[in-house]
C-alpha cells in the first residue's frame, strides 16, 4: 500500500491518511462510502455498493509516462 485517501463526499479533494480505521462491511471510517455519500452508494443500484478502490501504482506510472503527466506535489 502506497497511500490511503478518503473524502467525505464525491467530487471533493481527497485527504491522504497516515493511518485508517477499517470497518468490516462498511469501508474506511470517514470516507464517502462508509458515510453512504459516494456516487455508488445510491440505494437504487442493484449491488452492495463500493467500499474500496484499489489502483496499481504500476498502471498509474505507466499512464503518466505515456501521457507526459507529472505527479502533483505531496
């Protein structure tokens, strides 16, 4: 794990966490999906929802290299 990021609702800047509390069957404490305010938290969706998104660092680095993108300063 290279980073843990959460946000309280969709379309806001995500916050980087040094430590996180994982709640079984709910998600990461304070994150939009644990709070049921995420895009895929809607009750009308015929699925259990999303509690976690994992992204491969290799794929990010490859895409950034292919497109010439530069990482944001941390």
